[in-house]
């Protein structure tokens, strides 16, 4: 651009009429005119050079500022990528954290914060054998066997509701169960005598407390049967294996109030 401007101005200076060409070289006025015009051209060129130099310097500064902004953006992107990786790692860690519990009397887990490990059958030792194991267990629907015979000292029986306390048609019905895993909690507790959770805890399910009968030879355990129990299809025959009975409070050593004699105990399963 500068070369073009110089060429244009020089061409303009040298553009003279035929009569001017005939002037003598020693004509002082002509020489002064030409000198003045040359000085004007030089002045314009100098101003143009200064302006272009200033613009070029400003462009350099702008480029430097843009480079700084790009570096800052690249640094910010790297930090964001690192944050995303940390969040993904934390999310994966959260997914691997959890705890499990059994939902007695139901085939599925209760809410969106739990996942079903398996849906199975409530079972345990029979009520009449003094050496029976005390606890209730939730058997899976797809057992794996290795041996075909054993000593026949330990026994596992299916479980039934005894009577219609838990539902109007519950007597002799086989009891289902669901093995559940909480995905947002690390602790689970069953609270007997409550049907709501304490502050800071989330309810998984609630219902009535259950155990074996007090007059049975075998010991039992306390479990929480869901407030709306289901039954295993076809499980209506009376086999009397592991039994589910309601549990009543008995005043004496147990303080009444707050407890009430012969009232059935509720229960709730809570997570945190």
C-alpha cells in the first residue's frame, strides 16, 4: 500500500503540462513549486508511515492480547476437563457405594433409589426343630447345587404366614422376599415399633414386626413384613415350615406407656 501511494504521488508531481516542460530549469518559481510539492509528498508519506506503524503496533498488541485470551481459555478448558474427570470419578465411586436389605413379603424393591438384586422366597428352619437356625433368609429363585447328598442335619424350609393378621387372606400363603440394594445410602436400619423414619433418614418401606411363635421349639428372629404383602403364586398349601407371626408388646419390663400392652408392633426400614 505504501509503495502504491508513493508511486501515485510521484506520478502526480511529475504530471506537468507541455508548457511547463518548456520552462527553463533555472526558473526559480518552477523549482520552488516543485520543491514545495516534493516536501508535501514527503510529509504525507511520513504521516502515512507513522500511521501505518502505529496501526501495526496496535495490531501486534491486539494479537498479544488475543494470545493471552486463548491461553486463558485453553487453561480454563483443561481445568474444566479435569473437573469433569473428577466428577465422573466421584459418580463412579457413588455408584459403587451402597448397602443391602431384605424386603419381606414383597417381590420388588420399593423406590427409585434401590435396585433389585434378586426376587426370591422367604425361608428358614422349621418351627418344631430345636436346633433350627433362628434367622429368616431370602432364597434366590435360581439355586446352584454341586453335591447330590449330605448329612441331613441342617434343614431349610419355605416360609408361610400364619393367620390373617398381615392381610385378610394371608393364612398359609408362602412368603416372597426381595433382596434390595440402595444406591444413595451406606446405612440401613430396621426400627421396631415405628412406621416412619427419624429426621435425616429415608424410608425404604414400613409394615408390621414379625417373628416365630413363642411356644415353638425353634428360635426365630424379628423381621419387618411389608404393610401390603404379596404371595408366591401357587403357595397356598399348609406346610408349616418357617412361620411369620405378628408380635405384640407385653408390659412389665417393657415400659407402658409409651408402649401399650398387647398392641401389635409396627416397623420401618430406613436408609441414610
